[in-house]
C-alpha cells in the first residue's frame, strides 16, 4: 500500500499497517489499516423474562397466568389457588 509521509509528503510503499520510516526523510510514519473501520459493538440486550407462573385451578381446571403472588383467586370460579413458585425454572 502506498502511504504519504506526514513530514515531506513523499509517497512510498509499505507492506501494511505499522510504523514505517520514510525513505526520503527518515520520519517514522504510523500507518493504520485504512479498511475495516472499528464499529462499536452494541451491548447485548438483556433478555429479561418476568416471572409469570401458570397455575391450574384444582376446582374447575381453569389455567391462568399469575404474578409474583402466593395465592390468587381463580378468575373463573373464584376458588383461591395457591401459586407454587418453587417448581418454576428449578431443576
Ligand atoms: Zn518523509
Ligand atoms: Zn377455578
């Protein structure tokens, strides 16, 4: 690749990026890679999944999603259903 000396403007050939002395004036020119611009990598988006355990009402069999609560009344028959959080995502 041809670079131009930053001091005397003389053009000279270099094998690649690095520090190369100008053959005309001896000034060391730092040659950077012209290609492959540094693209900032965006930070990974955290995949946050809110806890949404699904319970099934033992009275009527109605399945519904509940939040982070200990017990919730069934929206179908109003029977209080206990939410078991221990088996959610546990191996
Ligand atoms: Zn030079
Ligand atoms: Zn029910």
